[in-house]
C-alpha cells in the first residue's frame, strides 16, 4: 500500500519494487501492460540485476505475472478476485481501526487528524494533482492501521491493498465522498469511540467495493 513506512534502509531492488508498484497502484501501468528489463532499467537508471529482483518481488505480491514468450506483464484482475479481497478488507480494516481507537498515542491521533486535513484540502482542489490525493488517502489509511500496533494485522492489510492495485484510477472520482467517510472515522478515533470508528471504516470500504466492482464490470473484467 502506498504510504507504508520504511523499516530500515532499502536496497536498489526494493526501491525499484516500490517505484513500479506505485505506478501500478496509480494506474500509470494498467493491467496487461508489458514490463521489460531494459526499459525499466533505463527509466530508473539502475542496472538489470535490481530490476530483475524487483520483478520477482512484484510477482510474489501478485502485481505482475510472467507469461512464456511474452515476459512480465501487469496482472489483470477479475471480479471474483476483487470481491474476495474486499471481503477480507471489510473484516480486517475495521478491526484495525477499532484497535487504533484503543491503542493510539496522542501523537498518532494528531498525525491522523493532520493527514485528514491535508487530504481534505487536496481533494477539494478540482484542478489539483490527482496523485497527491491518492497518496494522501493511502497515508491516512496507513496511519490509522499502524496506530493499531499489530504488526501481523498491518502486514495482512498491506498485502490486501495490492489486490486491486489500480483502484486509484476511479478513487479520484469519489474523493468527495471519501472526505466525508474519513471525517467520520477520524472524529470517532479522536474521541476513542472504537465501535463507531470501526463501523465508519466498514461503511467506507463497502462504498469502495461497490465502486470497484462497477468499474471492473465497465472495463470488461472477467466475471469468473
């Protein structure tokens, strides 16, 4: 998920992995896009070795697949896969939000509030940079889940966010609704109302699921 905090120094392969993953999540590399070692090496000004390792990491995360005689391509996503991923998100993310209401430090709550205000301001700019809105959305979610202080839960959620990576394409068109959703979650967190915070996050994810499935159907994603 964008906004995931670094846990120590990163290698060149990890840098390449993060950069390519971000392009996929922003929709700059759509499903089916071909990825070649040389073009990625030229773009990132890295040798082929870290790029090759980054592609292996992307494969392990389900973001990229290798096709014989075609090479590496960005994974296309089916509707059943998206539905399964959202089923898990609807379970784990409200849980993390409830835990955050109980466990977050005052500093963490202030960070969540500040990120929400930044997100609101960016979302209200009709001519603003879409990538900034997408990144602030992810940073806010990341801050909430990290405040739960559950490493395993945090890692599971991060993996789920790669499940439908190009959700950013249509997220931007529902950003005003997301501002309202984030407000409800943030207010409940600040007053440490765990059940209200979890419920607000669940409603937020349910709306995202509906938009995601509608988008996948509109672009002809596989139904099986």
